[in-house]
């Protein structure tokens, strides 16, 4: 019975393939990363999170820890500009000056 389960899960997990390329497997490395990303920033004294707020904070923290903060800010600012000023390309482009008397 036990060997049947091991054989069944071995095909699902591809454990040997991940060991050959030296990917981290389970507990130590992965739990440490989860603690660093989630617990250290979300479980400080007096903090209470809604589910939506926690998701937003984890998104920002993962971008920061991933070294993509500058790219994230550029994209966020561009998206906000497009939302606030949907016609700015037309107004700021050559078409604006062509319409002037």
C-alpha cells in the first residue's frame, strides 16, 4: 500500500527531476522565503489586515523584494496618467499645435 502511494505521487511531483537541477524542495528554503515575505511584514504589533489590504501589501512587498520597484513605479504612474488624462496624447502631440491659429 505504502509503495503504491509513493509511486503514484512520484509521477506527480517529479521529485527526481527537481533534485537533478538543484531546485529547492519544500520546507527549509520555501518556509524561510514565506516568513521573510509574509510574516515579517504582516504580523507586527497592532497590525490588522483585511483580505484585500493584505493582498495589496504582499503585491507591493514582492515587487520591492524582487528588485522591480522602479519599473513598477513607472508602469503605475503611466497607468494613472492614462486613467486621469485619457486624451493627453492628442492634446500634447502635434495635433494640438496644428489646430492653433
